[in-house]
């Protein structure tokens, strides 16, 4: 698993919708594409048997998407 953020090939550099992902620690890690300009970005973390993703803008109020490590790896491979 990688510990570096990987930007989706569908994301642009002009502030459009962007998704980045990486395998992480237990702490929420904010995408480097998240900024103060209202971009649509995410945070992610890894727990025992699940990788979780949430909306950066909503923080603790965000719904959390759970993925198995295998599904997360498949997502990363597809997002590249």
C-alpha cells in the first residue's frame, strides 16, 4: 500500500471536482487538493479491517464511506 496521495486522472488543476486517495494511518488525512477555496475533496484513514473516506468540508458531520482493504486497492488502481 502507498502512503502518498494519488490524484485521480479525472481531476483537474483548475479547482474542479477532485479525488485523491492513499493508504493511511488511523488519523484522518486531508487531501493535498483540499483548500480554503471550497474545492470538493476528501479525507481518508485506515482502521483494522476498513479504509474510511469522508467529505473534507463536513468533517465530523460527514457520512463515512467504508471500504475493505481489497476494495480500496482496486479503487486506487482504477483512479490512477
